[in-house]
C-alpha cells in the first residue's frame, strides 16, 4: 500500500515528490499515508 501511496503522490505532483516529502517531513508523510490507507481500504 505504501507503493500505491508513493505513486499517487508522484502522479499528483511530480516524479520524486513522495520521496522528498518523506525525507523532509516524515511525520506528516506517515499521517497522510495512514489517512490514504483508511480512505482506500
């Protein structure tokens, strides 16, 4: 599911965005990932 979230973010913004976001702000990245999982389960 993490791969799907990364692809989703990269698709909305730009290739590599998710990796940058994860490195720059890991707490928010994982909060949004949990929300993504809950929304698409």
